[in-house]
């Protein structure tokens, strides 16, 4: 167990008194690992879909290459800001947003309620993933086919743009892709008896993808190891992070107040706030937009590096 005490220091953005922490749920990308430089990739893929729809061969190898070359080359105001706001949402929801935008702009024709579609675009932007009012059968069928297909397309562009080469470099020099102080922080929690869990929106298959990345960075995963388990998403089911985290909380039989949630995305922080956890936002000092957003969401602590003295002083 580790105790966090609110000292009122500048890293505290939402008061929390005193907390006894037994479990820690950590996001991976941007929170501990820098292997996936995903925002420019997500932005170009969503931009491409919202402007072109999903024509035949939209996810061909040739298109993958085209988008790998285009990623990060020019500002894309709408999708760039969407990526910042939607960080942590299920990738399937992010793909769905682009399809809905393409429908709204007339680049995809599917029988649906246009007004309802517009509302859902706004709701996704606000961080919602599950909707009560159903889509038409045609719309549901269209999303069921194309969101997983686009998710795979996005991963291919991501692999080509940064993931594969960064992983190769990380195999020789892992520290280049680890957030400052991340390893020390996780080890310290582990030594104090806190059980660490990685929770990601990426698909987790042993020895591949995110699993391989985390192990390359030197985090051992397994029962009794520094990271107890790595819990991820699937290619086909939209599972919001709050549901993944609530399920984990129930499985552990834990109380939210004894949980620490560490992340850089809106969805894990919102989920943490909802379950009454102590929330730590890992955000660059220059990232004023997201620092303000996370404060509004109800996060408790903000850090850029886990080594910051201010942050260290909160732990007893
Ligand atoms: Mg993240």
C-alpha cells in the first residue's frame, strides 16, 4: 500500500485529502510509452475518410503507403483537434466518427437519420461512445463492416509511420521511448505492494503489437511481476475504457478510492473520476489545452515526469 497525501503543491489540480492506494490502472501510450506517435496518423486517416468516404480499395497497401507519407506533413485543424479531444476513446469509435462525418458531408450514402447522425458526431466529440437511440439497420451494418476494417488500416499506417521503426530502436535503446521516471514510478508502486495494470485501447495479443512494445520497454507482465496484467481491446467490439476499468475493479473486488488511475487521455481520466479513484494526468507542461481539460474532468494531479519532486513529495 502506498499513501498519497494532498500537500496542496502545484502538481495538485484537484484536492484529494489522503488516499491509500492498493491498485493502479495505467494507460500506456503517452502515459508510459512513446513508441506510438499516433496523433498524426489518426488525424490523417480520419481526415482521409471524412473527405473521401470509403471508396473501393480504400485500405489497399498503396493507400497505406500514401498516408504514411502524408501523416504529419500539414495541419488538419478538424481532425487534429478531434484527436486531442478523443484520446483514449476506443479506436472503433474514432473510426465511426470519421464515417459519420463523411456521411454528413455527403461522401458516403447510407440510409440513416441525418439529424441523429449529426448529434452522434457531437456526442463522440464530447467523449461518448455508446448511444441509446439506435441507428437504422443499414447504418449499423455499414459501421459493423467498416469500423474494424478502418481500425486495421489505421494500424497499418501507424506501423509504417512510426511504430515499427521506433520498436526497432527501442530494442537497443528502450529509454528513448519511455516517459521520464515511468519505470522508477511503476517499480516503486510494485515494491510497496501496489498491483499495477496496463489498460489500453489497442488490441492485445501475446508477443505482438502492444504486448511486444511494453516488454521491449522492459516492463515485465504477469502475475507477481511489476505489471500484473495488460488488458486491451479487440478488433471488433467497441469497449469503452470506463467499462474495461469498471470490470477490472469488480474482478479485483476493489473500492475505487483505493485505486490510482494514470493516463493522458480524457476517457481513462473520466472513468477514474467516475469510480472515485485518485487520478494522475501525465501531460507535457506545454500542453495547456489538455491540462485545462483534465482539470475540468476532475483529475487530481498533473505531471510531465514522474521524477518531479513535487509529485514525489505526495507519496508517503
Ligand atoms: Mg494515452
